[in-house]
């Protein structure tokens, strides 16, 4: 009897030991593609204060005319799209080549080479753009005389963008590269707090989700 009981217990023990251990749940890896990446800056960055944003566009024209030794041509009067009176004026160098042009209608715009300056009815500059190789744009969107938004081309960025700042595992598809970076002061307190980048192609972001306990 004892021998039979021992044999039975041994068979039960062997049966229990042969059952496979359950495998732990695997991590889930997800991949998504995005046209831009955005993040809240870990610490706010002061907006540029050394630009002409908020300055007088009349003063800019006077200063550039004197500094570049330009001669203003007679303004040409035109009618705007709604019948308003507009004018254009060119400013030439000593050889008669146009260096600066001013177009005044609903707004006021000045172009000097790749640079352009715009002002609203207040006459205060609220937009500056450089369309050259190291392109950038500055905006004063609430008319307080301070920069609210800055857009820079990749060539203008020093240092270059670090993709890890936006996600731990991110790449740019098809040999693309960072195209632009935008920084925004949303609450108009003189500091950028939001940053967005775009690429010439698309971003691929891989994320790993740990299994539920």
C-alpha cells in the first residue's frame, strides 16, 4: 500500500513539473510617421531683442537710404485691389541699380536684397524675413513690439537640431533632413516655450510600450 502511494505521488509530481512556464508578455513596439515634431521646451528661451521688430519702418527706410548712399526715385502711384491709393518707390545706388524698394498700400513693405520688412497701419515693423540661403522669419503677432514667433531654416540653425530632444527613437525617412524649426511665445511673456521642427520628407518615431503588470 505504501509503495503504491509513493508511486502515485511521484507521478503527480512529475506531471506538475512537466507543465511549461507561462511566457511573460512581450513589449509592444509601435511606429508612426509624422510630418512634424513638437515639444514644450524644458526651460523657456528669451525671444530675440536685437531685431528691428517694433521699430518704425519710416526710420528703417531713412537709415538704409543713408547707410547705403541710395537715391530715392519719384514714387509711382497705383490703385490697390479695392481702389485704395497705393505707391511704390525704388531706391538706387550710384550706378542707377535698384537696391531697395518700398510698396505702401494697406500695409507697408520694404525689400532690400533677400531681406524684407513689413508693417501694419501703425507703421511699426511686425514681420522680418530673409529669403537667402540662411533663411529665417520673425513675427510680432500681437503688436506689442516684441518677437512672438521665429522660424529658421536648417542652414540658419546653430547648433543643429538634436532629434533625441523630441523622441528617444526618431529618424528621418528616405534620406531627408530637418527643414525648419519654429519657436513660439504663446503667452507673449517674452520667452519661447514651444518648439516645432519639420523635415524635407517625414519623421519615423518608434515607441516601446511596457506590458501591463
